[in-house]
C-alpha cells in the first residue's frame, strides 16, 4: 500500500470515527455531571432512523440533523427525569430505554428500508486542502466531521479552562460542596444530560446521512456502537481529548480489519470484522488494571527499577471516574 492510499485511509478513519467522537463527548458531559445515560445505543439507532426518515420526506439535511439531536435530547430528558426527579436507578432506566429505542427504530423504520436519501457532501477547505499530508487528513471532509474536530477543542476548553466547567466537575465530584457554593446541582445535571443526549442524537444522522448513508434496519451495522461509546468514555477518563483518541483508535482498528483481510487468508473475515470490539474491551481492562490489589502485590515483588517503570506506565493509563457518578443528589 503506497503513501497516498494510506493517507486516504487514515482520513477515512477520522471521518468514520466522527460520530463516535461526538456521541462520546456528549456522554462525557452527562457523566461529568454525575448522570450515566445508558440509552446511548438505542438513541443512536432511533436518531439514525428518524433523521433519515425526515430527510427523505422533506429533502432537507438540516431538518434531518435537527431531528436526530431532538430525539437524543428527548431520550436523555427521560433519563434525567427518571433519575434526578424520581430518583430511580440510572442504570435500569437507561438500559430499558436503549432496548425500547432500538426496537422502536426497527419498527418505525420499516417503510424507509433501502430508500435513497440525501447525503452530506464533502467540502474541502480552500487553501488548507493543499497542505501536504494534513490537507488530505484534516481538510477534505464534510461539515459534521469538521464539527467533530471543533467539538473536541471546545469541550476540553469548556470543562478544564472555564468557570462553568469547574462547576460541572464539582457537580460530578462533590455535589454537596458545589451546592453549598450556590450551584444548582440538579438543574445543571438536567442541562448537561440533555446537552449530552443531543450530541449523542447527532451521531445517528452522521451515520445515516453521511458515513453509512441510508437506513437498513437490523443490518445497518449500528447496533452495538453505543456500548463502544460508553466504553470509550471510560477509556478516555472523561477527558474529551483522550475520549477522541479512543474513538480514533476504534476507527483505526476497524480500518485495519478491512485492510488486513486480503493478506490473512487463513482467518475468516467475520473474525477480523468483530476484532475491534474485543480489542476495545481489552484496552478498557488495561486502563483499569492498575486499580486491582493483585497488581499492587505483583509490583511489590518486582525489582525496584522495574517496579518504578511499570508503576509509571500504569499510572499514566489509570482512570478515575467522577466520584458522584450515578449517585442521586438530595439538597438538605
């Protein structure tokens, strides 16, 4: 494979990973506030179907994307109401919703199976597209891929460099202390959960109106991606930059499974197609292995020089979730 082909392939990785980046950053906002939205998988499927149906019916891509965001926000609102106001299990509500939304998308999407609809066009950025290497990688995409690039920067800046971001982190870590300082904890959790849901909802039309244009029901290949999004949020330690890197890693693994398939004749193609999923699970285990007690015992038995090196690597991989994630807050 020559250089230009590799560049085009890597550019494709950035484009196909863009919906996962957007959804994972949306979930990062929700979980930073202390709310786990397990409806992500169903939200992506339902918003992919709903946005495609609206785009086909109206001929408007804009309305399609607005529909996707609205569906994601509506599902997240149910999660927020059930877990924040009614104080029910976030896990149970999210899991039931993801199953409901998945089946609803297949049922309501039957009339649109296999139909052709509008698709986002690629818009190279004049001037920047001619930059060697970077032009092909970063500046020959559609508008939603550019949006995913910008979202990484904006989300990181908002969470780690602004006062509202500091409040967001406080709400997810120590809600009682944040409340004592005047933060409306539950109101902020509503806002960030709905915002995160809207971003998750955008991932649907990014598939059905761009990456995997169309709606093919159970063979759309979207079922399961929401669980990968949730895993990537943990892998990324609730940091938008690291979350994006996790999404790109998953996209790279998917691309490699396609590229390597002709060169590995002895392995069934189905094995290579599903390989990125267990590899992401393995990666998730690696970033959390440093928290295990048996690892500490093994480290203690190593020579001093090796112990320090291994401990340094494990510390760089270790992730710590927001302390109040999944814990309802009741003002005194």
